């Protein structure tokens, strides 16, 4: 049995939560790679819509109004259900109370629309005609294509080649919305050509695809780049998840002891976590926040906090992040959305300051968890979301031992209906785990920069 | 802009509507193929759960209580939204008011769960341990697999071979729920062997897969057969769609002038139509009901009203239906759920009596319509549902000419996220329409039986 909690249109949040204004330690600034000087919002204008640049570096306003036209499109699929997963609890035999926020009900099947819609909106408002982006598994690319179409923008998407081949349905979804989709690395950009010259059979990575999309935005008139995770403004938009969940948990008469989400760049994690985390800052609550990342791409659990590029070619600003190095090439796991070398600036600072934890999950553990979830709760989760479920199951099993009725909330970031090829591989026994040696990690980090060598100002704000 | 209408849990219907108790002309009875005598519910017990057999031939009770455990699983995804499609209206420039009932929000992506859940429930209640069924595109098989798992039943599914190959993701969905999936025709049944002996490269059809599933149910202890459309009890369960829609249209302050659904066996069509059609019977309303079938499988628009088998091998009772003949092999169109030779008994009688209409839609028109819908309303429709959208667009365009603000309601029976391979073929120009000659139709009908030769009793009830 499930129990579902929904908000009426009137109860829906009208503002996003900007955690940057309330963090005990303000995140370090992004730096100009040439001068190593902190960047201003204006410095980012050539690449992103201007309002998004201002949101990116807004350390002042804890609450940002959601524009009415964005709210209108949110209402196509929001409020998403908060669900008490009684059947999963029963199957585990846990006294824990497990809740999940079901972002899979979006028409694109994941949480990504929450930021695609405002990003397309601000571009449109500022007279932009073309948008470009990268995508891994295709959830972000599909969502950006959708949002671009809704606002009458042309979209060009660079999709990581391995995902383009593994998940052809997402390419067709993007095309249905009229987007132009190119497998990355491609010969259509200098960044792509450089990489293919060095490594002809390069399978692609988010870092590479970002380089290509940024290059296209810079060289195309009236074209802006958009990003599906990592950046602070993306996470800002995703807080709609946690803000709804906070109200819905109130309807359920509970408050989470633990909040869990899978972790690629940090936007779905931040989206569900930050609205609850603010109550930790002032000491009201002691909720634990757990990011679940793949063992094969362990930036939080085995990476280092350093200044690094967000992309492979080094086109982006230097960002202070937990990173595996921007040249890191992640294994071809099926959770394509988690195959990124770095963590967002905000979550990196929060991890450093001990406000959150991270665990790593192997590919096989993630699918085991996803299948148990499907067979109990009836929803087939995206391979990415399976990581959050696996971490939830670990915590719920601990409660069996301790007898504690902990309240666990996780984000079901998307469904897996378009990822069934991955499940198929799991069933046929073709999936394996990937081990990463310490040497590999050290080697890839060589191109990143020690934080203290660049920025020794006190961070208190 | 969309406007969405939802019902609270309290407002959800607690009964299904059994149109058989109120039709002006009672449908002709199913017949025993050997004796040509009308069948009783008891005659069907060896194949179906007993309660479903009684529902099949219930001409007495207009309202059937939905069991509480079925309601509980309905609540996982219901009430589904009723949506005013302002953006589609605007793109067409029509004065018509277009509404759609969004059944795609079910965790399996289509309306099929509405009957899978009660069918699995009644089997479980009666001590059945195994269920079997056929599936075309896989929407029904996925739903039955889901429902079987929720009630702890083992499921075996025969999937039409062409769909098994075209839509591999649905096979994986069934396997995720623990079902055993076999491409049909197979060598595992006598029916399958017979067909493969005659036609070694037979691509499969729903009629063939039904034969195999029925044979398995008959030869396996404690195993019952289940069906995803055509039969009266399936359509009964689907009336949850129309009953919700009726209340939701009231919230919108409108009543439909036209109700439209795609047509395979008739269950989603009957599901949305019958609760409105009852107001036509007593003369209160004059709503038009339009079934949209594929031009390549035109049982309603070009078939004949005859007694015919529901399956290729002739295992089922003889049913009075609009049919193309049970040996008819439909073209490999991508709307796999509509590739069935016959129409349900109830809809066949209603069509004969002039209470509903039918139109045929070519494959290319259906995809054109689906893409316009996706680009305006943001939901990629299943290839089956595209037929309903195409018929809706035709009617909405007529309103441009007449200036009438007609209220059109159609059923979005499912999303197309797992059918993107079909969209891909459309984009690459590989899809074509299929023409059916009059001779082909006449030839296939030879194995069916003239109604008057078998049953000349007056049908008035």
C-alpha cells in the first residue's frame, strides 16, 4: 500500500530557496582561468542568460520569486506526489518510515524540467533565439528540448556518445520537440575535433559535451548555453522539490531524519535537501543529508576539494569543487546522469563543512535496489535514482538493527522506462562493477589547482 | 497553457458502470463454437476468474462496486488529470474547446492498469496462482505483469513477435516485474506450432498470441487467462476513465459534444465513452462518440458484423462483432495495440445501432497529429493515442469552418516514451501507409459466420 500526499495549486511554492544567502560559510567564488580573479555576474553574460548569471552569484536573497510563466508550466506536472512507501518498508521488514518524492511524473520522466523551464524562460525574456546544451543519459537534453519548444526557441544538444548509442529513445524524444542532436565528441567544434584527434574512439563524457556546447554558444549569434546540473542557479530551481516536500511532510505529520538523493552534479540532491537543511543551520533540526554517488565516479567520497574546470577543454571558469579532475573519463555505467567529474560549488562547500555526507554505490547494488523498488512500489526507477534507493535501503536496514522508526525521505528523480536497455543488460548478467585505483584518481587530479594556493581570503560572510 | 482538473480521493468513483444493463439493445450472446448455443458465465469459468465471467454476462446491474483493494491500487496513480489543451487549440486556431483525459500518468504509461489490477485481484481472491495473457505493443503485458506482482501471482505473457522485436523495452519492463515473456507465435504451444508450420516467418498477431495464452491457461493447473481489451468485463473496468472525466468536466463547467478515443478492441474507447453515452440513451444529451481506428486494420469502418472467433486458432467462443475475420493478418503498423481483427461485443452492437461512429486514420496522419500534440501540450503520445488525436484535430478543424465552440474530449490512452523507435522511423522517412483491398477484406471474412444464420431471437431486453 502507498499513501500519497499532494498540494493544491494554491499551496504550491511561489519562490525558490537560495541557500547561498544562508550558508554558514559562503562558497568560494568562481575564478577567471587566465587572471585567477573572482568572476562577477557580468563576466558570465556572454554564455548564460543574464538573470541566470545574477542568480548564480546571488549571496543576498534567500528567496527568489518564480516567474508566473514558469509557474504556469510547472503546473503541467506539479505538485509531484510525496509517497509513503509502505510496501517497500514491509518487504525490508524495517521500522523506518520511507517516503519518496516522485519526480518521475513529469512529462519527460525526471526532475530536469524544473530547471529547463526557467532557463528557457529567461533566455526568451532576454531576446535569445537559440539555446544549446550537453546531455548524458538524455534526461536533461529532453527536458531542455521540451522547454525550448514551449518558449519557441531553437535547441541544439550535444549528447555523450555512449549514451547516444545506449539510449536512442532519448534522442528521438529530443527530435520530437524539434531539437538538433549531435553525438559528442563531434567534428563540429574545435573542442570535439581536438579530443577525437587525441582519442579517436572517445566514448564521450559530460565534460567533453559541455566544451562543445559552450563553444557553440560562444560562436553562434543570439545563442546561450544552458546547463542541467552543477551550477548554483540550476540547484536553486530544483529547490521546488524540497519546498513542496516540506509542506507535504507536514501533511503526513512527519519530518525527515534523513534526506537522500543520487548525486551527479548535485542539483536533484540540493533540490530536495536545501529547503530542509536551512533548519539545520539555525540548530532547529538535525536531519542527515546523504548524497549517493556511483562507485565508479566517486568525486565526493574519493575526490579532492580543488579549483577545477567544469569541462574537459577548459572553457569554463575555475570552480571550487570536489573533483576527480576535469580530464577524468568515467566508466560506461548506465546511470549516465551521474557520470560527471565534479560536484557543484554549493554542495562542495557543504560537504567540506560537514553539513552533508556522501556514500558510494556500485552499479549492481543500484540495480538490485531499483528492482526491489519496482516490485514493491510499482515504479521502475531511472538508473540514477536507483542509487538513492540503494542508500535508502542501507539506512532502512540499519533501523532493523536499532529498532529506530527513522523517517527517511528520498528523491525519486526519474523513471527508468526509457532506460530499459540497461535493465535488460542487468538481467542478462552483462553488467559489472568498475573499480577505480587510487593511482588513477591521483593522476587525474594533477590538472586541478589547490584551493589555498589561489584563494586564501576568509570565507565568512 | 494547460488547465488541469483533478478529483480528491474522496471524490473518486467507487463503482464501475456496466452499460450492458442499460443499452437499448442487449448485445447478442457469445456462442459455444461446437453447439452454437449461447454460453453461460459458468461455461467460461475454466478460462477466466469466475467473478470476471459473471461480469462478462451481467445484463442486470448498471453499477458494480470496485473492491477496496482495487481502489487502493487505483490510488497509486488515479485520479488521472483532465486537461484543457489551450496550446493545441491555439496552434490549430480552432474555436473548439479541446480536453483530454491523461491516462499516460499511470506508472506503466497507459490506461491498461485499470483492468489489469482488478483481473489480478479477482484471480488472487479465487486462489489462482498463475496468470497468462497476450500482448501487442506490450502496454497490456506490462500492466498485467505489474498487477500480478502486486498480488503475488506468477505471470506468463505471449508478446506478438513483431512488437517483441520493435519494442524491446516493454519486454524488459515485464521482466522487471518478474514475468516470463515469450515471443508469439512460439513452439511452446500447439497453436503456435501449427501456425509456424504453415507460415514459418509469421510476425505474430494478437489473435495468435491469444490462442497461445488460452492454451497455456487450459493446460496449466491453477492458471487463468486474462485479456487486455475486447471483452465486456475489461471495458467495464475502464469506465473508471469516463466516470472520473464526467466529474472533472463538471469542474470545468462543460459537457462534451464529442468524445473520441483510439480503437483496438474497444476498452479505452468504451472506458471514456460509456459513462457519457448513458445520458444519450435517455435522450438527455446528444454527444457524438467517435472511435479512431487505423486504416490498415479497419474492422469498424470496413469490416462486417458477424459471429467470429476472438483468436486465430479458434479456441475462444464465437463472438458477435465487427470483424475483419480471425485469420486477418494486420500490417506491421507501429500502433501495435490497434492491430486486432475484431471489436468488442458491446461496441459492435452500439455501432450497429448508431450510438457511435468510427473513422479510420492512416499511420502518417497519426504521427503528424502526435508530433503537433507533443510540441504544444508537452506529452509525447503513444502511437495508438495518436489516432485519437488525429480524429480530434479533424473535428477541431471543422469547427474553424463552422465557427462552433464545440467541446471535444479525447482519451490520451498512453504516452509514447517507450515507443520512440516508432517516432524515429517516422523522422527518418521509413514509415508508410498500408492500403487494404476490398478483395482482401472479403477473403478474410469467409471464416466468420453470418449473424442471422445463428441467432434470430429478438434482442430487446
